[in-house]
């Protein structure tokens, strides 16, 4: 199942919350916010999800 299909499946079957811990560390170099628990990339599970820690990439998956 691809990323978009996996998230759509979860939302269609009861998942009602998506939480992102958003950080501005590195914004000047990436021109994007990062996601992670304590800092960008911290405790982020990339399995079947975007390989980057950029918020824009993760929001694109949620938006599909």
C-alpha cells in the first residue's frame, strides 16, 4: 500500500488525529519547518512515509 493509500485507510477506519511536532530549526537552510519529537527527525517513523523530516512533505501525504 502506498503512503497516501495507507493514510487514507487509517482515516477511513477510525484514526481521527494526526499530530506533528513542528520545529523551525534549520528553516533558513531548508525553507521548511521540520517535524520530530524534540528536534527535527527525532523519533520520526519513516516506515512507509516520507523519507524527509520536512513538514511540507508530510502535509502533502495527509492532503491526498
